C-alpha cells in the first residue's frame, strides 16, 4: 500500500485506510465511481476484493 500521503485524496490516504479497516471487504466486489479512480487502485488492488469495477465520464481514465 502506498504511503499515507497522496495529493489525490482529501486527508491523504486516511479516508481509504478508514474504509478498509472498518468495512468487511474480503471476497467482495468494489465499485469506484467518478473521476480520479486510477489513483485509488494502488490502495485497493491487493486488499482481497474479488473484483474491482470502475466507471467515469472521462474516457481517458477508462482506457
């Protein structure tokens, strides 16, 4: 997991770390919506989600 500092999230990595600690997610699917989801992938890719889906209206992020 990246360091606790990132310019992409308000509050650094604290919100995503809180989510991963408090929400049961092992074997569950994750849906990321909105612009900026590529910056979240490094935080969640090795956390045990069965699948990760994302959607954005910015086509450059999807590809």
